């Protein structure tokens, strides 16, 4: 219920903002962006499936964007979001995947990274996916204990 309460407060107080996003070189512009999520995992905030098609291993980020919606459209979106990702099929939801993302919000906006609040600021972010080899020496780790 805390998330629902915070969501309703945000819906009433937060204004939309202009946003430009390039996904693998393809530009998209939003005059009134409201929810912007770039992720490679399905869930955030206690199990909310913002990006139900996300795959941690495909080397891509899922981009989910909505512009500011009326209260009733937002409630409809939220219900579909809670029902297994049906929100991605709504005409009010932009969904795309990509390997290289450049997102720009020129006005000061709120943001989060991994659930941590960022200071109010303009954003000019370039994000890309790369695979890195990971090697874990369990013998060395065991000898340090």
C-alpha cells in the first residue's frame, strides 16, 4: 500500500517533461514524458513488472515510456501492469529494446538508479550493454576465510 500511496501522490504532483531518446540510433521524442524506465530486469519496487519481456542475458535494455496520462488512463495502465505485463500492449505505452541508449531530459527531473533517489537534475545519459567475462576462484575465496 505504501507504493500505491506514493504512486498516487506522484501522479497528482509530478508534471510531464520533454524527453529525447535514441535507441540504437533511432530517435524518439516525447513532449510530456512521465514514466521512463531503462532496465534489463523484469521487476522493480517490490515486484512490479515494468518490463515483463526483459531478459538479463540478451544484451539489451528494455525501454518503457509513458507520457503524462489522465488519472483514469493511469489507473487502467497500473492494473494492466499488475496483471502480467499487459500494459506493454496499450497504445499509451512506448516499448522498445536496444543495445545503445541515449536519453536526454533537459529540465530538472527526479530519477532513480537501482531504487536510490538521484538529486533533481537534467539528464544526458548514454547507456550501452556489453558482456564481460566473470571468473570466480572459489579456492582463493575459501582460503581468505
